[in-house]
C-alpha cells in the first residue's frame, strides 16, 4: 500500500474446540404425555412452550448421550397455561 491505512478488519484467532457436545433431552412425563422441558431447577420446571399441566406427581426424564435418568417430582400447577411450574423433587 502506498502509505494509506488499511480498513481491513482482522479475524479473531480461532478458538480451540474439543469437538464434543453432549446430546441432552429433557421431558416431564405427566398424564401419559412427554412434555419437553427447557430447564430443570432445584424447585422448578421450565417448559419449552406454555402448557397446562395438572397438579400432582410426575416424572422428570433426562437423557444425556443415551443414558436415561428419571426423578419423581410433585408439580404445583397454577390454574393457567404457563412455562413455569413450581416443583418438589422426591428424595429416595
């Protein structure tokens, strides 16, 4: 270049990657249905989309890379369609 500043933006250095990402699926099993979960908290369940769930016992199923884990939970359902449900996990 003949003394002119370059306007080119340099790309950031590549971020090293491990190449591994766990495959995770989460559902709450209630009333014969498997309802997709977005998040499981210590005292709550967050559904992927609003639904009306019944109050009572259910099962949270989490599958990580093909290995299934299940936990019993009591759902405190509000009387409306929502994504947020208070829940109490049963201890074995």
